[in-house]
């Protein structure tokens, strides 16, 4: 985005099969990257460390304590802000969020505060072969829109682009989520602050390499956390 300092933040855990080709694709778009790794046993962080030693655009944030997707996201956002990021793009490390959509998101953020890579807007596709997973996602989106009053289609999208001001205003230090519910928490807080949220179409695919970390336990926890966020808001305790 011209003179804008753009950071792509990628939380990882056991992504050694994906991280090198993913970084190659991301770096084609002339951005900075921080990989936030929770001390992956498979050595993902070592691969990133090696790449970072050769490319100054790549940064490694190695976390050994207070692990979890939510905590990694929180620390990744803080890292980007401390590095002077004007725009932060958050994406998964397994190619389910393809880097080819980065230019589209950067174009859209010129007229919005938050941009979601969406499976449900015109042109978006949920290409996962599991019918059950697609049905669960649709149900979860309806549940979150009703419970949290979100006026977006894909409330569960983890492929997101933020203006710096959004992350500053919602207070990333106050993120409650330990796990994947950080996706809904940050979106809810941005919505409550009145920020303009836009969506661009993406094709969302299952990973081809490695194993998923999002199971039934995480999904159930996310639904509970959404109830907690709604209750905290009504009580005036959501920071």
C-alpha cells in the first residue's frame, strides 16, 4: 500500500510442511511477516529462524509460555504494533488462507477499517469436502450474528486485515481469549467500537499437509466464549 507499513501475522504450531512455501508466497506481495510460533515440537520455528536470518522482512516471535491460539494472536498483534505496522493482516499457516488474496484485502482496507476474507459473500467459496463442517460453519455464523449482533457474513473468518487504529482502540492487551475464540472476540470488539467492517471473497480450502488443531472441543469452547462476551458487554465489563 505505497508508504504503508504492512505486516502479515501468522500464528503457527507444527506447520513445518507448510511454512516455507507459505512464506515464499506471502513475501511476493512486498510485506513484512511475523510468524508467532508456540515452540512447535516439529521445529517450525527453526525453519522460520533460518529464513529470517536471510530475509529481514521475516520475523520470528517464539513463545514458550502461556500458549494457545488466542495468546499467540494477542502477542502477534502487539509485536506488529510495536514494529510500527499501519496495516496488520492475520492468516493461518496451512494454506487454507491463500496469500493470493493479500492484494485484494489491501485494496479494500483503503475504504474500511477491518476486512474479512469471506466464504459467504458473492464469489466466496467454502471448498472443504466435509458437508458436516460446512453446515456447522453456517450454523455458527447464524448463532454469532444473533448473539453478538454482528452484521457480517463470515463471523468465523480468521483471514483478516486491520488498520492500526482498530487494534489500538480495542486494546489488544485486554484480549480474553486463550484459544481460537480470539477471532470472534476481536471482531465483536471492533463492531462495538463502530469500525467499518467489509468482506472480500476468498476460496477457503482444507489444508493439504499437516493436521488440523481445531477440533470439537475448540468449537464448543468458542460458542461458550461468545456467550461470555455477550454477557460481559451487557454488564459493561468488556474492555
